[in-house]
């Protein structure tokens, strides 16, 4: 492959400086690997082209896990936080998730500065147009101006820019998010190297001027009284309120009367959109009986009038968008600053990837983020840090990092993508994990920080803080198990308050805590003690749900036996006697690494798994290794 000039040799080239690319590049560089981070424009490093927030249901867990591994997203979000809210606070700890409103421009500036000041990392504005593959291995990347950069590995994190096409009504143009330049030539190189690409679609809502919005007609949505942060036990400071308003019958009439102008229904949009974040016109068609839909009015930053209308994603023509917005209470006189748009883009079929996020067919080539078929900043960053760690570990000749479903949401996300694939932009939700009581936000460090230490991304200071908190939680749990609240007026009043019969005798504090309604704070007040908030929250959760946690751990132990049964990488499954033809074809296509992974492939039945287990046992007896 020819080029006009040869640039500096790097260990890793990361293509794209969005949320996936940043985490990947920072991980590689911090692990001591010389890294080039390529971006189409330096002005949009760490850009938030969609909602100005970090976290959310299932996504907040990902951010805590990224932080536990030594990633940057949580630190950046904390630094630019506008408002912090814990979602599902009235529900159990398994489904509670932190969502943080962020200052969009400040987040971008924070990430760009971080990249610029990270040792071993060069931030380069250039379009990568081709991957040079030699003998099945990544050898270099080529840029639009004829540059050739030899590399040991490359990570594709192109977001929605890869062959991006922006669509508003009848109008389309080749572009990336926020009307930036699209990466138009890399797709051809990937296809030539045997990578299967698919076409997905996502979109954003309009942005309007804050001073043209009548907030008095909306529901105020303040931040929490105790604003939780991603990376510290200390509370943050809420700086702005968000608001809620609703669509109405007039809004729905306008949309229905203009569906013939929607590229979503005219056939102009070919890509598959996200099921869990549909456009407003899609909602009206799919839920015709709904009288209204929520619209969240969210600030884009502290130093801008721009506000985000979450829930109004659309690709309808601009004139129709304005009619829709002006039909909504509080937005009657809203002034548009950005028009909503849909964007189509190329991404890969993620079943071509190993659990390390390396392509099975090309050594040293990794995918991360929306390029792998996911949606969302948090899903992207989670894949980015795993791809970056694994690319660096590979170049260093060390064992790869493969996170299990039972120990992380990141493991669940990656396993879902590489084992099952996705026919729409994949979004993380707590319901995707069968182990969500084990995978809470508050114990992310306990589950993953040792992996971050192994990679070299967790500082001694951070590790010491983790050990201190963990030790304090264990001490508090032991105290609650061994100490009693003496019988008498204090205990009786507490029991009566929650509808329980007085005992006349003392009770173990742990036993009291397991009774529905009784809180750790009440026990501390009755016992005359003060316990740090983070310690109290963890201890209360782990004692209240101790029985359920034990059951999930038993389930993990049972399934881990299947995960530990490795399958040979080069097996032709049509030669396995007794297995169905469809199953053999699926196994040959997906190449699962273990029986556990095979069991999660669509079309593989329990009977097929039984055949594989018998076949593996026969191989073992014959002295054949998997």
C-alpha cells in the first residue's frame, strides 16, 4: 500500500476521539504504549452530539465500572456536573442508577485537555481512510492526505461519522454528528479486508433558547438533596434545574398529518434505529392510544442559552418540527437554535469480534463504541477502555482482559454484542443483566478495581481509598451483626413505628435492618452513632439483601462451570455427531470461546449444549485439549 509520506511509528492508532476513542487512547497511553488518537476535527474531541448527560438506567453502572478500571468518563462528568439525580430511588438498589446532567462544552474541553496532557498520546486531526493489513495482521493506517503510520494495533471508534448521512425531511447530506465532516472512505477499506458492515440510524431532538421557554408552565425537576458523584464519596453541587412538559393531542395531530413527509416512513431512511430511544413520530405511530409523551427540558451548559428537548428526537422537516415544538406547553414561543435530525452510519456486525473486542479475522484490529453496534456515550466508553486495555496488553505480551457477565455490566454488554449480535443500536439497561443485584453501582470498585490494577490504570492513591472504604463497610456490617439494640422504649417505639410488635427484649441490629421499612439511619440514631453515608449505604444494602445476594452467587457458581469449559477455536462443528445442522452453522459462524458463550447464541438449544458437553468429555478422555 503506497502513501505520500511515512509518519511516526505508534504502538496503537485509535480512529475517532469520541467517548470510545478517548477511553481507548487514554488507556493505551497510560499503560506505556505510544498512541496516536486520530480525529476528524480537534474542535469536537469528547463531543456530546446528543443528550448533555452522563449515566442513566443501566448506564450509570457502566460509568462506575469504567472508573473502577481507571477510566476517565466519571472524573470528567464530576468535574462538569450541572445536576445529579439518582434514578429509581424508590426501587431496590439493583435498579438504581446515577444520571448526571453535564456541561457539554466544559466536558469537551476537559477531555481535550486531558488527551493533550497525557504522556505517550498524540492527538492528531486527520481522516483515516484505510487500514493496512498484511498477512492477517494490522500493519498501519493511511490518512486522507497520504500519510502512512505504521502501528502494532488499531482501534476503530468512529461513532456515527463512518459514512454518515444526516437527514431532515426531504433533505440529506453526507455529514457526521453536528453537521461535521463524515468519514467517507474508511468503510471501503474495511469491506475490502473482509469486515461485514451494517447500516444503523440514530437521531437528536431540536435545541431551543432557554430565554424563550416559559418554565412556569412546566414541572420543575430539581437535583437530589444529596448529589451523588461518580468518583468521590463527597456530595456535589446542583447548579441548574431541569423541567418536564408533555406532548398533547394537538402535537399528535400535527405529526400524523405530516407523516407523509417523514423520511422514516417514506423509505428515505434505510438504517435501523434504536428501539428504546425512538423518534417522536415513531412513538405516535406505535402508541396511538397514548394521550401524551414526556419531554425533558435540560440545560446544555452553564454558559449557554441552549436547552435540549429530550423526547423530541425527529427527522421531520424543519417547518413541521417548529409546529410540533410550539404546540407544547411552555414551548409556544421557543426559538430554535438547532434543528433535529436523523443520522445514518456504518457499523460492524459485532459477532465478528472476540470478547477482547479484537476482530477474529484480523489480528491487532479492534472495534469500540457505536462502530460495534451499540448506542450511547456510556456503552461507547465502556467498550473503549476494554479495547484499549486489550490492545496494549497484546503488544506487551500479557494476558488479555475478558470481563464476565457475572462480574460487570461491561461484561454483559460485550458478551451480548459478540455472542448474540444486534439488529438495532444496542442500549444497556439493568434488565439485560441476570446478576443485577450483584452488579450494583456501589460495589463496582470491589468487582473490578483489581483488573484496573493489573492493567496499570489505577493509582496507589485510588486503590488505598478503595481499601479504606471496603474495610469500613466490612467493619460496619460486623458491628450490625454482633451488636444489639437493648429492649426498652427506644426499640419498642421503632418497632411500633413500622407496624411491628414490641419484643420486650433486645434485638440484633442486623435482624432489625432486614425488617422492611427499618433503615440504617434509624438504627444509628437509636444507637447514638454516626456512620459515613457511603459506608452506611453499602452496609445496609448488603445486609438487607444478604439472602438474595447469596442465591445470585450460587447461580453464578453454577453457570461458571459452563463458562470454564473452553471450546476449540478451529473446530468444524458439522463434524460433531448428534448436533443439529442449524446449531453447527451458528457455532461455526460465531466461534464461541466457551460452552457458556455458546449457550447464549440465538438458535442454540439446551439439547445442543448437552451434545457439546458430551463431545467435550469424550475429547478429554481421548486426551484432546480444547
